[in-house]
C-alpha cells in the first residue's frame, strides 16, 4: 500500500533541507568572520554538493511518486495557497540556493560579497525550514491515517532533518585534510546535535505514547513498539540512530576524529531514514475510510 519512493523523498528532502540550514549558518559565520564556527574552504567544497544531490534526488523521488512531472510545476505555480503548494515551492527555492552556493564553492576565483552571501543564506535557511516542516505536514495532511494526525509529527521531522543536516556536515568534514586545526566548530556542531537528538527523542516518545493512548491510533503505535516494526523502531532508530551517536558525540577527540565523524554521520543518517520508514510503515496499521489516499502522493490527482 505504501510506496518506498515516498519514504525516500521524505528522507532526502528532510536531509537536504537540514544540510542547507546548517551550511547557511556556517556560511554566515564565515562571511561575518565568526571564528567559533569558521571552517575551511575545502569543507564547503565537499559539503555543498552533498546538499544539492540530496535535494535533487528528493525532487526526483517526488516527481516519480506523483506520476507526472508537470504536477510539481502545477504545485509550484498554484494560485491557491496550501501547505503542499508552499512546501513544493520551498523545495525548489532550497535547491536553487544550494546550487548557487555549490557553484560559488566550485570556483576558487569566484567571490561573492558579504551582503550577497548573507542574503542568500537567509533565503536558504528560510526555505530549508519550510521544506523540513513540509515533509511532516505532507503526512499530517493525509486524512486516511489517524496516526499521522498529530502536531508532533512535523516537529519530529524538523528535528530529525536538522540532525541529518549536521550528519552531512560531519560526513564532509571527515574527508577534509585540514580538519584538525578546525575541531572547535565540529565540537560545537556535536553539542548542538546532542541537544537536537534529545529533543527529537522526547518528541518521538510523546508522539508514540499519545498514539498508544488513542482509540484510533493504538494499533499503529503498537506495531512500532511491540509488533512487526519493533526491531526497526528499537534497534535501528532508537538505539542505532539516537542513543549510540549521542554517546559518540560526547567523546569526539582530535586524534581519531575522522573515524568518529564517519560513524556518527552514518548512524544519524540511518536513524533518519529509519524514522521515516517507521512512521510511514505504521500507517498501514491505521487506515480509516480513505485507503486510496495512501498510494504514494497520488492524492494530488485533483491538481490535474
């Protein structure tokens, strides 16, 4: 009943948005000479392509799931304001901002003014925030599944997107040869991610507990906690994607930072995908009156 393309889009769109938000903050810090978060040129040259690819492949998954590419254009140009139309527009803007920064990072002899960098970073951060929230609102807007009808769902997805964005930064930093003199920004990012992971775990726990207590949502929550999806939920998401990277971030050292950053990044990204897989998969246990609304994103058929 559920399309894996939907899960991939939710993961890639959220990860790309999170990476864009993190990189925009770091670009602003570099432009304003904030030494606490200043990273070398090589870091940005490696990380911006990762952000672009995540957003671009996410859009491709969305197009494939829609069935007709022109539907995305209809969403972006729709005169009727809606969460889906705003989210699709934000996704396109986010990709445009990421591409602009990636081009600037690609050419060593191209330098943008401080005002241009800050303006582009502000636009990128705003579009990233909307895109990250949109990945959760998209599920919340599907009335077919009561389990998704919670304001905590977009919040969990936003926090997960931010954590996955930091994971992309760690992944790029692990391959930067000059990373050792720049450990301070990575330590700050690790501390920030620790707070994000704790907040994500708390919101996820509240989301699942409230679902367990609900008459129409208990079956889906039980499938996560006690049922068929329990191994992925507890083993991959809770332990592997939240608890272990949180512990590793507390012991980030100078001497072995490359290996540590790679493990932290991999676990955070796997946990981010497992979160979307679990939330989407649990919907199969909580279908109400409109099962046709669960076939990918074909609920957008009304747009033409």
